[in-house]
C-alpha cells in the first residue's frame, strides 16, 4: 500500500470514528447502535497500519487481492448492520403494537367516562 | 334453588372499513344473544365504521393506525381480560361469520370443557339462505392451503383439526389471558395459534358451521400476501415447536 493511500485511509477511519462519537455526544445516535460503527472504523484503522494482517486474512479466505478481502469485510459489516436494524425494528413493532392497543383501551375508557359517542347519525 | 352463575360474555369484531356491514352484524349478534357484550376493534378505518358500530350499540376500541388483523384481535383479548370477561367469541365484522353459531360455540366451552372452540367450514355441509351473503367458496389454491395446514396442525397436536384458518373462535378466560401476552403471533394468527395453545395445554374443539364469502371489500389475503402467509405460517409453527413450552400464567 502506498503511503498516500495509507494516510487517506487512516484519515477516513479517524473521521468515521470521531463522527460517530460526535453523533452519540449530540444524542443523534444511541450508544447501542454506535458500537458496530466504532468497531468497524477501529478494525479498518488497524488493518491499514498492519497491512500484513490484511494480507494474511486475504490468504486465509482464499482471496487473490487484499481489496477483495476488504470488500468481503464491508459486506459482512453491512449484513450485520442490517440484521441489527431488523432486530431493533422487530422490537419497535412490538412496542408500537402495545402502545396502539393501550391507547385504544384508554380512549374507550375516556369515552365511557364522558359518556359520549362523538358520532351523529348519518 | 341456587341461582346459576352467569358468565360474562364478550363478542369481539376486528374491523377495517366495514361501515356498511357492521350495523347489521351487531344487530344479528344482539338478536342471537341479548346478554353478550359487543366490542368492535376498529383497526384504523377511514370511513364511518367506528361511528356506525357505536350507534348500533357496541363499544369501540379505535387503533390510531392500521395495525393488522392479529393486533386488532389481541386488543380485544386485552379488553376482555381487563374487564373481567369469562368467555370471548371472536368473529369477523364483514358478515362472513354467522352470529347464530355463537351459543353453540360458547357451549363447547361451558359444557364440554374446551378452552378453545373453533368454527369449522369443513366438518359439515349446510346452506342456509341469507339476504346479503353467498356461501363460502374459496379458490382451489386456498382450499389446498387450508387443507395443508389442517394436516400439519392435526399431525403436530394429535387432534383432528379441519379448519385451522377459521377466525370464528371462542375462548375461556384462561386462554384470553394467555393470548394477551407477547407470545401471541399477531402477524396472521392462524394454525400457529392452535399449535401454540395446544402446546400450552389448552383443550381445543371444533364446531361444524357454514361461513360465507365476502361479496365486496378487500380480503387480507389479497395480492402477494398468500405467499408470505405460507412462509410465515411454516416458520411460526416450526418456531412454536422448537421454543420452550409456554406456561399459562392465569
């Protein structure tokens, strides 16, 4: 890897790392979703510094070029991220369902208390 | 003579945009059983369904948005449990289910000790006249689907189930409580609910009845949904089997 490529990659990694931390600081991103991004930026940072490790990984997975290994890594990262989102969405769906049900039950109680239908015959 | 204990009964109708049918269905239920309370769960309708139901004398639980049939059902279960009902019968608000069967369905629970009573289209052939309904006639694919899940449910629970997709059901209070929990599969609840209830030790019985086809409106099994339904049902049944046996808390 050329020194210029190395520096560019390191800057990108540091940028992602700081950007994610800043999102957490500004409460735009919750801690529970930040770990995967931080872990990825740190992993990339290490692989750029320890290029031999990337070559070793490339050899281990049977890839020809280190870039292929990086692409596979990126794909795995995106897949894990998607699964994490799906898990979270499933939880949110349950929570929304319970809230809508609770809201419906409470609204009915209020209607009964007020003794009004709020409807006129058409 | 000691006064016979009278169970608190509730009929729940999950509906979505059924303003034309709902009044008639509520009136029919009232004519069949004057002691039963009726709750309509309006799943985010954009028409006068909720108002018509209220004016017809039912209580209405309104979802702020369209959450789906299973969620609407569970809202009804939660209402029933919170308000101390002993028996619950669920039927569709679009007129597919004839309220005349309510007493027989509840009788399976009261006298025959079932926890769950299911209305079955395939146990008996009868054809009563009805002014606005046609007798239930499903497509061959749908019938095949129903038969397949009936076979699976029967094989898994060791009890003959002929119509696992029937939404015309009745439960006792223990089962009502069981289904208020997050274990209820609210995404197209069908055969998986039966397998789940059986695994939890509830007694299930079927009652032969005639059901009718919708003559208007959109079925919840339209478009590509049947494909997803089959996938979901297989996965859900499989998961129900591999998970730890659920324990009724009530």
